[in-house]
């Protein structure tokens, strides 16, 4: 197994009835996205900025609007889009100080959130059901390390109040049970040479957060309500990084053994009961079904959600690997590739069956657009951008001009941090 350098969301079987998308002959507008990127500065620590990229842009060439420099951000943070009945936010967590920030697009303010119980460098962030979950990407077993000591797994609640330190009743980060495969129980001799543990893939499916390891073939599920872990799969999930939600338990993901190509899978948790002498034993198992993908385009090494049946990939384009400062990109541009599943209705119909062989090929259309950046900001060439898509009603608050748009159902999604320089096998 080779390791790629990385710095950087209850179903029962048979599958439940799935709702088909509305039959709307009018093509919905493309979904705008926010891009979060590390920006070089004269300060010792890197800072992050947020940019608005609108796929509906008609300007030639279109420009990405610089929204805000995220105050309080620092190198080592990960970012995610958080959603609750109170709104939508861009949340940054991690770094040497274990801080957290919240960018509110409705007010264009950056708020300070409670800090983590212990610093985590580039933690895995999962936004699910109004909470942000932070998991150590590489857990450490000695407190003399500067980061990633216990607690390895924490959550921050956005359901009751926006968790800003200046708000009354602001909740702290809540420590959660560590994954069973994390090195919590070690013999004294193992502390001298502790095992290296790193998460290879993860996803949020129904009431569960799923995790697989690079070092061991297994998949565990964390029940977000019961706060319990359970082994649900003897093998690893067949993808790298986070599976992107497409709706109705469908996910887009990066395959493990396909040189970074994308795949569409159906994932569900089945529950079975076995009679026992002292009661009934309930077990859960993970079912993963893969759809063949029909596309002659280049592989998509990293994908991000844009709503039901849609996702995107993003990358830097630069005229030179170095700019005015050593190690920075010159004249950077943002290349956004959006993907739309053309036969979503056929896929949802196939999911209604109990047939394990889903003989429906996924047809994906794609469109590329390159955006110029005003002001020529400097970006480190080792830091890839992050993507977060907010629902359109919040994006409209960010636009400087008023545009006429067709109504679109709000769709939530996560942000995925990108600093992958190889392929995990």
C-alpha cells in the first residue's frame, strides 16, 4: 500500500422507496460555489480567503469574486459547509492552536467559534444533521506531540444556536467515542513505537458516519444518535477520501485502483436480528453497489457535491509555477469542471429493485470553465483550493449585482480539503 501525501457526508435493506426528481423540462441554473484557498501573506502563518465562482457567469473571461479574507484562519485548518435551521456557514477547524472560525455569508462576518479540546492538524471534517464532526486524520498516542492527542473525535452543534464564543449559550466541542481501530489501548512497549493510523475513506450515510483505514481492511460505522461504533464491513470502502452525496444514498467517489477515476455507488446500512438466549442480537452491515460510468473524459481525481445528481472538480491553472514570491503561483486561475448525471431517473428506478447487479450505466455530462482572479493574489503552489457550495438563496446574498434566477430547491453539501499529491493504493 503506497501512501499519498495529504494535508489538507438509516437505510435498511431492501432499499427504501426513492423519490424521482421532478420532471422539469427547463434546465435549472448552474449552482454557484465558494472556493476557499490559502493565500500567501507577509505573516508567519498562511491565511485563507473565500472566493465566489458562478457557473452562470457570462463575462468573457469570467472572474472569481474575492469575498473575504477569513480572519483567524491559519495553516493546518480544514473547511466544511455547515447547515442548520439558523442558516449556512463556512467553518474552518484545526491548526497548531486548534482554533475554529465561522464565516456567515448573510452578514459577511467571520466569527470565532470555540476551540477544539486538543489541536488537530488538517482534521477530517464532516457536516451532518446540523453538526460539524472533527476527526483526527492521524491520531497520536503521546501528549508530548503538539497535535492530534485525545480526544480524537469531537462535534460542534449548530442546531440550537450559532456557536460563536460571543453568543449566549454557545456550546463547546463535545468529545465523542474514538473509532475502535484508533490506538486507544496499547501495551507499554507499544508506546515506544506506536502504530501509524490514518483514515483512507469516509462518508455520511443516513444516521451513520462510515470510516475505513489505510492500514487495515475493515469499515466501522458511528451512529450519530446513539454515539456507538459498530463494524459493518469486512473490507475497506472502494474509494479514496470522502464520498460525495448525490441524493438518495447515491455517492460520487474516487476509485482506489483506477488512477483517480470517478465512480458512482449506492450505499446503505442493512439491519438484521438473530434470536439469542438472553434476547435478540441486532447486527448492521454495509451494502455497496457500483454503477458503471460512461464517460470518455479525463479522470476526476477529486470531486465535490453541488446538489442532487451534480458535482464538480476544481483546480488551479497558472502560467508559471512561481510568482513574485518563491513557491507561489503566477497569474493563477480557477478551473471549474461541473458534472451532471443525465439519467438520474433511470438510476433511481434501478435502485428500487433488490437486484444486486445494477445494469444501468451512469451517463455524465460535463462543462469546463476557467475564472480569472482580480488583484493577482498569491497562492502557495503546494496548497490546492477547497470547495464549498451553499444553497442559492445564500449565494445570492454574496453577489454584488442583482440577477434574475429561476427558483432552485436548497441543497446542502460539504467542503472537501484537497492536498493530494499521489494515489493511495
